C-alpha cells in the first residue's frame, strides 16, 4: 500500500489518474482546511532567531542534508546552533535532548534517525519534541534551525522552502503529495529549487561486488539514478522503519550479498547490529549566494533580537 501511494504521488501512471480523480474532492477539503488554519493563525515571536527548513510535499526533498550543510556553514561563521525536529519515527515521546554541549545523550530509538544523523554530523545541540514551541523555549545558542516547520504558522520564523526538480502530481493529500495548495509556497521567505539553488552530491564508502540495497526512506525510487554497480537485490521499508538483524542476514544469504548498501540516514539505525555496510553518502551542495543570503538574514534578525533586549 505504501509503495502504491508513493507511485501515484511521485511517478503516477496514466491509469493511476482514475484513482487520483476519485480522491480529488477529499484533496480540496484537506487543502481548504490547511489554508483556513494558516489564514486564521497569527505568528508569535519568541525572541530567538529561527530558520525553518520545510517543503510542501510529503516525502524526501533533502531537508535533513540541507540542514546539515546549513548548520556546518553557520558554525564556520562562528554561530552556535540548536537543531529542533519532531523526531519522526522515534520510539519515545515528549521533549528529548539528543545532543547537548557536544555530547550525544540518547540512542537512535529515542531520537529518531534524522535527528541522530544531524547529531553525528554537526556541531550543534539537537532537540526532538512534538511540541516545537516547548523545544524553542528550551533551545540555546545564536540560531535555531527548525525542521519541517513551514506549516507551523503560529511561529514567527524565516521560512526556507525546498522544491524538488519535478513534481508530476500537484494535488493535495490524499490524491497527491501536497500538504497545502501549491500557491502557498509564495508565503515562504526563500524558495529554493533543487538543481538550481542546491544540488545533490553522491559519494560511496566500502563498496562490494555484491550488495543488497536496504533502505527505509520515503520515495526510495529516487535513489535509482545514484546506485553503483553491484546491487543484486533491493529491500524497501517504510520511511523511518527500524531493522531486524536476522531478517537482514536471511536476505543477504538469499541474494549472496557481501554487504548491505544503505544511506547515512539508514546507517545510524544499523551501527549497533555489526553488519557489513556499504554507504551511499547523499550530500547537498548549497550555492554560495544562497548561504550568504541566509547568513545576512540571520545577522539581521540577531541585531533585532539584541535590540529588543
């Protein structure tokens, strides 16, 4: 069922549009409800510099690798950062401090895969919480990077909206992948297009002659253009799913695979299983003009915050 909806959302066939048409009335209701919520919500200022990285569609658009690149850039400018996420897929609830003062304080089950990846790859504090406002009040440092918060209209922030190269289905949920009507993108402070404003760069680590692709990311078909030679089988699990060692070993024997080929997001959930892993390193290179614009915005907001103090 998950693979079916991922297909109609991201790469629909002609026959799929019959099903899409049947769901279209629900899409109008969903979009209208989201629009009403946004229109009648007044953003509140929390006295902190907040950069939101979001998108309008479900599924991967590069938010986490974008956040990693941005945080590392801000660090290079001498700024301290707190990264806040809902912690999708985690097996905990409430507010959890994942990383504080350079020390990781929990495991991947408590943090979720994306938050743990940021904690391992960035010099920043990391907090996960369903209540973003509670996390914002807890956060320290010069700037907050807020994950997947474009729809959080009750928070005053600088909204960066990431757009994929192409979206074939432009309807709202459940007929399409959009969380809100597509014209809502014009409410973002900065709209960035993949391929123009940022690009994916791929590196590999520990490649083998026979590898079993194992991944739990949204829309895994997007990995296809980057796959190296030697992939003898593929296992796609739902986004943020956790892995079981016995099942992986059984599949590796079935395909006579020497390793599992995984993304860095998957790897943080496999490290404790002591499996032979080959890694797809999907990084984002952000255009310097974009980074400079974001930095100017951060500095401007910092001056405003300090002025109010």
